[in-house]
């Protein structure tokens, strides 16, 4: 059971973190009164785009998901 929990954390930590950043960026742009809030919203909305661009421009050399290799697929 512990191995499944570790695999779940490895698989979903980045998507959950990027989703939280996106939600924070959207809410800070919507509810913020300008100044610092707009800068925070720009940064929070730009980070997921930078992560996506990095993975498109420099794909990982692993060739696929890690868990698929362990099961022989």
C-alpha cells in the first residue's frame, strides 16, 4: 500500500501544484485591487506556461511513465 501512495504522490504532485497556481492566479486577478495582486497573478499564471514550454522544448529522456516499466508493459 505504501508503494501505491508514493506512486500516486509522484504522479499527481506537479499537476495539482500547477492547478493550484492557476486557481490562485485567476482569483488574485479577479479579486485583487491592483499593485501587488496583479504581479502575483501574472507570476502565478506564467509559471504553469513556463513548465509546459520547458517540457515541450526539452522532453524527458525517460521515454514514458515510470510505473509502466515496472509492470512489464
